[in-house]
């Protein structure tokens, strides 16, 4: 576990409480957001106790900086309960109010165990936490990240970096300029999640980001060939030909 808090006393109290939980080892502590991100990179902890209120890079920014690979389960620690509802609605495993009681700590660790070691579940957990906004006035931010699998690791991809989603049988690929990732949900679920963003379903097997179209070529009155910025080509179905023609008037 990694303890992240700018207050030395708070870190010491939490460490002492964790000593009573037999299978939890505190690998390190961090007193700031940048230090936490460095510890995550070097130590790859299974679990992180993260204080939200820190000067400079706060806990919210630490969560949003997690992009993939090996990511810890996050348990939020805060002295303010104003974020509790947001945290749970966003899928937080747990949150702890200071001062942390031994019973609540044990319960939080037990909940974290349920997904620790399951990279897909952890990635979804982090993606949901990234939706929390400390300022209610800014609650309508960008949608959650897209979770993509590469080998045995899962990465969080921003919608704007995705060129297209392509279905091949039961597998949906997330295509970016850097490569392909395997999606964790169906093409239809991705289409619903990305409503309001510049994504267009051009075929039953393809959903593209129109901002990444490099070239449009009319093969016939009802057939279009789209070339993306990575030079990958997509054929538009007859049913979607009209929607693609409308792009010419943008």
C-alpha cells in the first residue's frame, strides 16, 4: 500500500492503524501529488490511500494523471464529506473520513481486496473516479476515459485520442495513432457513452472520430471511403451514406 497525505501526523496514524491488518504492507509514503505519481511508477502498489486536499497537485489531479498500465486501487481519505456522494456515484471503492476508525479502515481494505489483482476492474474503477469534480460548477466535464487492453495491461484513453472503434467478431478494437487496444465493452455501449462527441457510426462494425478523418472519397452515390489520419480506411455502409455526406457541410 501507498499512503499519500501532506500531513505527517495523518500518515503516521494511518500507517499505525494498517499495522493491525495482517496482510497489508505499507510500501511507502508520499507527501505530495508529484511524489505519489513517482511512487506509483516505481513501486506499483496494489492499494493507495489518497488524501484529496493537498497543496499544488491535489488528490483529484493524481487520479486524473493515472493513465494505465499498473494502477492501484484507490481509497479516498479526506477531512471533508462534501465529496462522499460524488465518490460513491463515481464508483469509488470506499472513502474514509478523518479521523479514520479502525473498523472503517478494515472494511475499506476488505472492499479493495475484491478487485485488487484484477486489472480490468481496477482500470474501470480509476476511470470512474476520474469523473469526480471538486467544483460542482464544473461537474459537466469530459466523459470517462475509454478502457483499452494491451497484452495483460489496461490503459485509460481520452476520447479525443481515439481515431475509431472497429468490431471484428466479438472483439472491439480501440484504434489510436499509437496502436490498437482491445475494448472492454461492446460497440453499441461505446456509441451510447460517446453521445454528444464527434463520433459517427458509419457501419455496423465501425464507429469513427470525425475529427480524425483525413480524406473522404465517393466510390458511388451511396458508397464512401474514409481515410483516417493513420491512413486506415473505412467503407461507409449505404445506410450511413447520408450522414457522411453531411460532414461535407461542416
